[in-house]
C-alpha cells in the first residue's frame, strides 16, 4: 500500500498540479479517492481488519478513524460509528445513482471516502461505510514507537 503524503506534498498537489495524484496513488486509489468511485464489496483488505490501530487517509495521512469505532456491518466495506475527531471528515449531499446519500470526504484533502448512513450502532447511530482502498491502517504498535 502506498505511504501517505506529507502535508507539504499534499498542499503542492492540491494547489498546483492536481494530476500529480495519479503519480502518488494506485489506479484504484485514484479512481475511488479522487474520482468518487467505489470498490467492490468484500474486496478491501481492511474490511476484516481487527487489530487495534488507526485508519489514516491514503492521500494525505490525516487520521480518520480508530479501531475502537470499527464494527462489522455486514455491508462488505469497513464500517465505523464515529470519526477519529470532529475535524477529520467533511460531508456533502450526493445525488448520484438516483439516490440521496451523504458523502464522506477527508477534511484534509477532500478525498472521497464513502458514505454515512443513519443505521449504525449506538452511541452515534451512524454507519460510516468507507472504501478500504482509501485508508492506510497503522497498528497501535506503530503508533507508540519512538
């Protein structure tokens, strides 16, 4: 899996040369994150990830979710009931495919991540249904290493 970009790299790509995303992401990451695509259900390597850790944006490295908020929704995509922080995500209305849904994007780089639905578990009642290809998993062991 590609390593996340530094903030300086992301700022350069977003502000100066958006096509450079093609050079820093795999074709599938680009299709989903930058073009708003969706990976096939049950195809993502992080759908069954159960280790403690953090899920970061594959584009900019922003922490998006933590494993304590992950649950098995049976949908075929990694699902979370809350983001890592209130500042991690932004949402917007998505009317593609004849439906009205709430799209979830990375607040750092506007990468398309997936959608959020109001059928999740408590305490939030939300289900953030996220494409695995949009995330880098960082196990807890790496979080505490010096």
